[in-house]
């Protein structure tokens, strides 16, 4: 083990499979004691299987590391608290918190149910709050910590994923706010745009992608990912679609040196890492007084909106039958 995280304790949600599992294993190799959290649920939200978390723990221990399983639900505040208490009881501190856990409920907004909206926001966005609120207390006492919230390029807008996009982009704002709040206490906070072939990417039906493409509707980075079948996930190993590719840059961000970066959105997908720009005004119009509608009718299309690409074609009104 290289030992860059020697003596550190990490909590990684959703680390029984996929992206989280790769991160948990590498952090274990680097010397961190890892709380491997995984609710063990199926993609439809049912389940509660303990095997994924335990398998990851077994792999970390087999490689000479320290790890313990946790089966809590990140959407429940009490479970997040219990996760942190477990880390404190077993290892004495909490240095790293990576919120990777997530679910999908893909649906066009005109077909989406309230439950499908609430479920996605509960796991991703409320889960981010629950985990931050619970883990920040020991980090404040230590004057040291690393928090990573796993967002998505789909947060920039992905058709058929309004719930997912809203939750993921909300996590970016949350991470940036926490970076400002917690920076003076030695706690670095960042949002991650990960990528890879996982159960979640495999679950998006190819028919949904085809319908959007035929309608000319642009998808976000999540929707644009190639269709993967469960049988194809093993084939992603060693390729840019391997979810384990996210682990090295994530682990570095959680190291001592990684604390120099905070309040950023970092892409870790494939064989490259990226830092995304902070949102800023790219074009403005101004005047000496309140605008009139007539002025805006000229200035907006010819100046403010210049260069904007419509994400979907306009719908032409149908002619009435004569």
C-alpha cells in the first residue's frame, strides 16, 4: 500500500458496486479505513441485500486493508448519523466522506409521478445533506476533512431525467456553498462528474434514447452514454468506460495534497480529469432605465440570445382540416 491515506477514515456511500466500489478499494489500498455503505437495493428501490457491501469489505481486507460494512439508507437522517457513529466507534475519526449513492427513475416530466421525483431527490440531494450534516461535526473538531458529492453532467440538462438533473445540479450548488462555509476549518468540498458503465447506465432503455433522438431532443451526458447491457459491464474493464477509472483522481482529491482544491466541479470519467468553469455571465445588455418590451424585442434576439442553440426543434402548428 502506498499509504497516502494512512491513518485516515473514509465513509463512501453506494460503494458496494460500480464507481463507489472502485473508490473504496483504492482508498483501502492507500491506507484508509473504509466504511463501505451500500443499501443493497435493486434499481427499482426494493431489496436490502447485504452482499454488495460485504463483498467490497472482503476485497479490501484481502488486500491488507481495513473496512467495515454499513447497510444504511442515505435518504434517512438517522441512518446517516449511525454511519458516522459507526466510523467513530470503530476507527475513532472521520476524515473523508464521499456521497456516491444514487438511483434513477427515468421518465419524461409529463409522465413522472410524485414518488419518482421524491425518490431521486431523497437519495441524491437529501442524502447529500444528511451525510454532510452528520460527518461535518467530527471534521470540525479535527479542523480537517474532505467531502466529495457525486454529481453528473446530466445536471446540465438531460431529457427524460428532470428529477435526476435537478438533484445532481443541486448537489453542485450545495458543494460550492459548503466549500465557502467549511474552508476556514480545513475542510475541502468538491463536486464530481463521474462516468463509467454501471448498473444505472445499463438501466436506461435503448428505446428511450431512440425516441429522443427521433424527436431531435438533445440529451445530457448521462443520456448520451452508450447503451450497456448487464452482460456488457465486464467488457468495460480496462477501457474508458471502466467505473474504476474514477478512483485515482477521487482518491487524490481526498489526500493531504488534494485539499488545495475546493469549491470546484471535477470530471473524473474515462482516462482524463477535468475542471469545469464556474458559471458566469457570457453576454449582457444594459441601459439607463427599465427596458421596454419594444426594446427587448430587438435586443434579446439580436444581442443577448445571439448564438443560442435550441435543445429541441420548435413544434410547427398543425393545419386544421378543411
